[in-house]
């Protein structure tokens, strides 16, 4: 930073320049999140209050985080431009944004863990193990925040190598485990009925995409950190980690409309059968597939997963009653004539 104030300089390219680019991307993803949140509240007005609270909480957390990093960028690049003592000082807004990222990720991970809880029929060991990893990641984020706020120096962001690696690796591990388990349980309950297979494939795609994107972002932060520990490249990437989770959560919630339609109409883009309508039934005569998907998507904590019977399906063809009666009448006439 020795060349600051002496004309054009690239001294801040790897630090506050990288942070500014991270802020731009964060604003873009926040816009996507806002659109998805609006679509959710507009299209799912009858959703349970818990779902609406989760959406509102993650939107507020990400909005506050965006406010903090925007204020930090303005503080360093406008208010204190060229003033080296201020550029080395870490503001509380820049410090606390780490905790807000951790909170956003944790809320979204709880949402996806709830889905695993449904499919694994309350397997305490599986869910508890992943939950412990998620809590560890959140605690590490808080610990890094406290350490930086105590020392009040931007150089602290690059220190604590073990903590930084642990934050990103535990987060990536939790994401991959969540995605892998969702795929496992969904494939295990796969159906031979085409609309149900289409819905399960869609849910698997969302699970895999979520796990890959968030894990790739966390691993990219580690690579950026080891490439330049004194730069802010890994911080700029980390700015957007929480929004990857929240956008995935909103995309999953908003996709329920198409999933329900595919299940209820028995169509996946092509007509099922040349005549009549096909529909899914279980042995007890209820459309339990639709109810099950709606319950786990609505985070219905009262759902008794262990009591749910295995899904069995029968395909019935709805025919015109008048046509059936005509056939019977013709058969009776032929019998009398004989």
C-alpha cells in the first residue's frame, strides 16, 4: 500500500478490489433471492406459518449481511480511500458479517435435514451426526468473528489457518452428506409409476445441485486462501456462500407447484394412455404420495414417518359409464336373440 496517494495503483486489487467484486455478486444473488421470496409468498399463501417464517428469516439475514458488506466497501474505498491506518482497521460491520453467513447456512441446512428426517424415518444417528457437523461450522464462524473483533485488524482474516480450513471443510462435508443422503433415500423409495419417478428425479436434481454448488464454493474459498493468504479473494467468495443456500431453499419451495401438478394429473409432458385418466392410489385408497411430498415440503414436524406404510400403487382407468352400460345392454340383447 506504499504507492497509495501517488497516482494510479494496483495495491488494493487483491484486497479491497476483490472484496468489491464479491459485494457486486452478493447484490446480484440477493436480487434473485428477493424475486424468489416474492414468488413464494405470492403463490403459497396457504403454507404453514413455519415455512413463511423460515423464508422471512433467511431473507432478513441475507439483507442485513448485504448491508454490512456494502457499508464496509464504502468505508474503505470511499470514506477512507488512501488513508492507510483506516484500511488496516477492521470495522465491526466487516467482522460480524461472518456470523450472518453462518446463520443463513445453518437455517437452510436445518431445512434440508428436516427432509432427511422424514425419509430416514427418524434415524437419530444419521440426522444427529450431520446436525453436529452443521453446529460445528456455525460455532467456528462465531469463533472467527470474535477473534477478529478482539484484535480489530483486517490481517486477522488471513490468520488462524486451522480455523479457516475447518470452517470450509466442515461446511462442504455437511453439504455433500445432506445431498448424498437425500439421493439415497429418494432412490430407495423409487416408483415404477412415471409421474412419481419424474418428481423424485426432480428432487434429486435439486439435492445434488445444492450440495455441489455450496461445496464447490467452500472448496474454492480454501483454494483462494492458500493461493493468497494476505488477499481477500477467499473473503469475496465467502460473501456469497449463504446466498447459495438460501436461493437453493427458495428454489426447492417454489418448485412444489410443478411437482404437485405432475403427481395429480399423472402427466410428465406426455399423455398417459390414449383414453381415460390414470391416477395414483395406495392400498388404503388415499393419494398418499401427494400428501407425503406436501408434508415434508411444509416441514410438518408432526408427521409420523415411522407409521407410514410403504407406498404401493395401482393404476386404474376411468371410463365413460354410459359406454360401459351400452356394452352391457348390447350383450344382453345378443344373449336374448340367441
